[in-house]
């Protein structure tokens, strides 16, 4: 070890060594500049994007769903703010620990949280909605521990609120998060709430509106610093339906505890004023967090609460069909109002004996009396005179066996055994006995309550078959019209005015003095027809009861309301269905009276 | 009493001072934009007051003949050792390390101060031999002398400072012309002790090293700092985002943004061009230092100048290297840029030492 001795040499050598160190240092600096060039110039764009992703959070602002109103401006459904728990995958620094903490805090299974997260990319900045309808208590819990739960937010979303759990359930339909199946259509974003049935589904495009959003600048802790841009949501359009909430409520009240359907229609324009189907499903449960078991219970319920009986339930029309037989016979000339028979309660055809519903029969009857008393014996003979073909033709003319064209999906067609192919389904030739059965609305005939309502409306208004209308118009939030519909006549039944007058007269007798007296409302002339559809008694004895029909309109001389009641396995139409119709008429007319008197006194 | 004669003043190295104050100016701008405001409590004002203290240190050192400092090395050494030991007694633990002692309202980082004492001791040890030779025994003695405080620094732990001292020692050894064979042996020895060093490291320090080798090992844990710093720097692109647009810095995505990672803040705000300017200023400063070292005839001055310059060069290279992801993360401030009293005062005092040597170059 030595320091080089000669001063001159030493100085030179020292200078060289320092120069070497300076060069080495300079190389270091060049390397730094190279790295900076790489990061800032070559990778700069990508890094800039990463920095933007760091600081910007997108929070969706849900659009309030459009409100459905009845014809008088009363809301059928409304919105209220509801809290939704959402996770933002990108902001969850330690996913497992956050999920674990959240799971303990809100008692949500870890699996449910992880499953929700798995459906989106791990670096998504869009919130994944995990649970809707959070209680205020849970919201407080989450907000209090905000800093321990990075990536967990509570969103405020408008949620449907219903007057009662089941009010107009089938008509309105339920709203639910978009399913995996629906996601495939590509029209929705994950977590969207969309209408899944009824009007909510039909008008979903209009009702949904467009979600807005906020771009928020946040700091490293995820705390919002400022709102950079806010896009207001477009609220959904408002729908003015044809429904009259008070009639709908009255109909549901009248049907409480029974299975079946009520359809109330305005015969002057085809507006559906009320439409019930019972038992109904709980709207609020289907909208919220429905668990699998509850869903299965609804689907497997033997009473099929999810089915809209008004347009999906198919029943034999029973004696209500006698209106068609009478109309066909009178128009074709095979029957006259003056036809009289003596009814002893039995009718023989070949080796078959057909019985009247009333043991012992009705005695002497003309046609009006036969309709009023719903005499089967009269119509057995009448049916044979008119013939199966003519009955089927008139049934079709009155819209049976064909869809009514109502906008709700899933409508069933019913069945009129008209064409040979339909008849051959029975796998045996058409026989006179089939004609006899058909003349009292039994046999293969099947109708929906809505078809009967449309048919009764045609009887009331002189032959016009309306396309049942549920939606008057759809108004955007700014007041412009998004959709408007006027009444549409689909068919017209051409009968002689005398025939129409006779039918109306006879149907009035049904309520005045016939099988429908229990429908009578003081001060109002009601025309109607009862029906009692025999059902094949299945093993379950309690189910062996008949379906009760009451199809009617009022006032008889100036028809404004068609009321059709069907009670499944309720018993006799006149005893079960007619009183229900009476309650509905009372609600309609007594309320009107009350309104008029109030108006006058005020 | 300052005795500055005309001749000394004529030899003031203005480019060196200019570069240093240019960098300090950039530091103040950076700190202001991180923590704007008028109050005295803002980072910029506090830093400015440290600059004032540092200037006093600089003037004191300039006015004193550095040879007297080297003569006082044993005393300084003992004082320095005492300060380092005091950390273990008086020190307050901040994030797992005891590096600071509290003197009233001030916190002092003795390991910073020790860098200077280290260099002065080095100059003293290498020149105290009467002859022109540096004996093997003297070399070993020097290592022992420096080994004790070095271990103390490592134990604090202040790995950063310890890591600065090793290359500074190496540069000094190269400077004084230790044979290549001996240097090679020393390098081999230090490589051989590395596995031993691994055992000494704290878990977080091991993590840092592993993360350096594979940054995506743990992107949200230890590597978070590296990734965020890289994003900050890269997102500055060519021209920078400006003071207002520097979101990485402003929104606190950057850790230690006003101290060890201040370069990332600067890079985000001013882009590649700004970095170029800053690095040119540093290069100027360091090359002036080497030039002073090369141009000094007196041996103690040479070693001191080389030591001081190496301290600057090593700290700058390691700090920027670590912030840009070239080197593992160790706690080393960027001289003249990072916020921190100890670092600023020591840097300015070291600068004073360089100036002092330069002014007395031709004695």
C-alpha cells in the first residue's frame, strides 16, 4: 500500500483516477436519462392513462324509473330512494380482507360477494351491485367503516314502491335486476333494473330512462376531492294507463281470498279499466332480494300465482257461451225469440241423456226466459238447430279462439273447435253430442276472461271488437309524447239491430229476474250472463268444484262498463261470481254518485 | 470571525454555487406546489429556513481552513459517534427505525451529519501517516475506525446512509490509488458478506429487495410505492402536467412525496424536459466537484473534495435510480431537492467544504 511518491506523476495519476470516477458517474447519469426517456416518452402515454385511472372514479347515478299512472292521474307505482351496496373491484386493495370484513359486518356470505366480483374484470372501475335494499342500519355500518373498506360504496338508487304488496301485480309486473340470460341480448349493463313482466316489461324502454354518472377525482385514500363532471340521469318516461285505480282496488278487494280473474273494460273504446288475477304474487319480494327457495316456492305453487289468469287462464265459457248460440241462431234464422219449449230437466239424444243444471227443469220457457234462467235443455236443442259450424263461426266472430291483441305478452288463444284439424284433436269424429256440449259452452271450448270481456263489450256496443288498450300515452320527462295509442277496432260483428236489442234485453233479465239476481245494484240496469263451468273432478276432492262465471255490462241502455268475473272452482256463477260483480259495480256507481253529489254541493 | 481575503473571494466557484441554488429553487417550487399557501408552516417556508441554516453552515465552513477541520477529525469523530449512539437512547422510533433525535422543536438525523464526519475522518486517516505511503495496517485501521459508526448506522437502521458510505469509501480508495488487486479483494469480500447482510435485514427491507427484482410480486403492498412513482414520472411525459395537473402528487398517490420521492413529483410536473434540466444541473454540480478534486494539490483537500463529490453523486444516482425503478428502494434523500432539515444543512455544509477547498486550491 502506498501513495505514489513523485509529486508530478502523482498529480497526473490522481487527475486520471478522478476523471475515471467522473466518467463512471456520468455513465450513471446517462443511464438515469435513458430510464426517464423510457418512462416518460416511450411509456408516457400508458403511464398517463394509469395515472388517470388512479384518480378518477365513476359513480353511476341511477335514473328514476318512470311512474305508471291510472287514467285519473293517480300513481299505480312510485319510487323511493333505496340503498344499494356496491363494490368497485379496482379500488379494493386487498380483495379478500375487504370481502371478509364486509361479510362479517353485514352478514352477507363471502361466496355471494366473491361471486358478484367474479362476473366483472378485476380492474373494473364500475361498481358491481352486490345487494339492493340495504337497511339504514347497514348503511350506517358501512359508512362508519369507510376507511377500512376501500372499494365499498353505498349507492342511492330509486326503487319501486307499491301501494300494497300485490296491487295489480300481474298488470304492472315486477322489476328486477337483469339476468344472465338477458345480458346476452347486449342491450343492458350488468346490474340494470329492468321490467320483467306486465307493463313494466312492455314499456321498459320508456320507463327505464338513461342512467347518469359522476366522474369524481379522488385521492389515494379514495376520498372524493371534487366532482369533475356530472351527467344528470334522464328520468324514465311517465306512463298514463287506461286503468282506473279505484275500480282495480275494488275488484281486488272483491276477489280477496279467491282464485280467478276480473276484467273491467270500457265497451265504448276497449280501455281496460281493471284487470286482476288472483292469487297474485308479492311485487315487493320479487323486486328485492329474492332467494332461490322463495322463487321456487312461487314457481311451484299449485295455485300458479305468477300466471296472469286474465289472459293466460283458459276455461270453458259454460253458459256465457249461450249468448253466442243465441246470436248465431237468431242471425242465421234457425232460432226465433218466440221459440218456446217445455223443460223437464232432461234431454235425450240417441242413447245419451243430457241433464239441465236444475233438477226437474224450468217448465215452460221462451228464449228470453231460457237465457235468463240459463236453461240447458233449451240450448241443447237450439245448438242442434244452429249447428256446430255456425256456433264456431260466431264464436270466432266474437273473438274467441284468437288473441285479443292486448299488448301484454304471453296471451293464450283459447280454443274454438272449428276447423277439422282442431276437431280431430279429439281423435274421434265430431258427433251430435259434441254439438250439444258446445251449445252450453262445454266440451273442447276454452276462453280467457279477457276474451269474454271483449265479447261482452261487443254485445254492449253493437258489435265492435276492440283491441284491449292498457296504455293511453307515454310522456317523456320534458312533457313530449313518446308514445300514444288510440282505441283500435279489430273486428266488427254484423248482427241485425233487432238481434242486438234482443240480446241486451235478455241479458238484462238475467240480472233482473234470472240467475244473476245477486249482481243487482239498485238504480243501475245491469245486463249479464252467469256461467258455471264443469271441471273434471281430479283426485283432490276439494278441487272438484265448478268455475264460476259472470259476464256483464252496465248500464244496460248506455253501456260504459263491462265487468267479467271468473272464480276458479268457486261454485255456481250466479252465487259466487255475480255478487263479486255487484261489489265492483257498487264501487263504480256509488262512487260516481258520491262524486256527483259532492260536486254539486261543493 | 470570518477572515475572507480578496484572493479567497476571487476563487469562489460560482458555477457550483449557481447549480446548487438553481436546484434549491426547483425544490422550493416543488414543495410549494405540493403544499401551497402563505403560512410559515408550509413545506416551502420551512425548507427555506433550513436553507438559511445551511447557508450559515456553508459560510462557517468556507471561512475555516479545511485543513483545520481535518486536524480536528478525532474530535469530530468522537462527537459523531456520540450522536449516533444517542439515537439509541434519545431517538424516537418512526416507522420502525430510530434515526432522529429531538432537540427541542427540532429533529436531527445524526446519520446525515455523520456523512461529513465520515469523509473528514477518511481524509484524516489516509493522510495522518508521516510518510507518503499508506500502510496495510493503516488501511485496516481505517476500516476499523469507520466500521464502528457504520454498524451503528446499519443498526438504526438507516440502510440508505450506510449504502451511501460504501461507494464513497470505494471512490476514495480508487482516488488515492489503492491497487486494483486490493480493490478487487475488497469487492469480493463485500459480495461474500451479502448473504450475511440478508440475515441482518429487517423483513420490510427484504421485501423491498424482492420487489425490486419483481415489482408485480405484490402490486398493492410494498411495490405500491415503486409503481406509483413510475406512474407519476411516466405520466409527466415530455412536457409535464404542470403544477395543477400533477394528480399523482397532489392526490397523495405518491408516498414520501416531499422527501425521498420528490423527484417523482418534479418529473410529473415538468416532464422529461424538466428532468433533463434538473439532471444537467446535478451533472454540472458533480463534475465541478470532480474538477475541484482533480485540481487540488493538497492531499487532504483532494480526498475531502473527492469524498464530498462522491457523497453527492452516489446519493443523486441512488435516489433517482430508485424512484425511477432502476434500483431497489432505500431511504436516501435527493440532495438539495428533498424536504428535510438535516439533509439540506448537511448538503449545504458539504458544498461549503467544496468551496473552501476550491478557494484554497492554490495555497
